[in-house]
């Protein structure tokens, strides 16, 4: 079963028609607003090469958890 979602607003134009499976393996620069230089910096700092790597990065997940818990703790 194929899932269809409109991610055009968060993707670079060149990746707008890319499947979700392909996007996970695409470079982080496929995300709108993330430049090739940003991608290189993420690779150097955290060994993040793809959108999938970014999504599963332990520091990203920790930051999301901290932000979510801070909203609950108010």
C-alpha cells in the first residue's frame, strides 16, 4: 500500500515527487532550507548523511523529548 502525502513545502523542488522510501535515503539537503554546506556540517558533526539518519539521530530524539516534556511540565 502506497501512502501519499504532500511534503512539497518542506522539500527542495528537485525532491518533490520522490517517494517516502527514497526520501529517507536522500541527503538532508533535500529538505527545504538545508543547504549542501549545512548537510556537510551535519555529516562532520554527527555523521548525518540522509534524512533517515537525521530522523534517527539520538541527539535529535533527545532534543525532541526534552521539548515535549517541557511543555507537559508547565
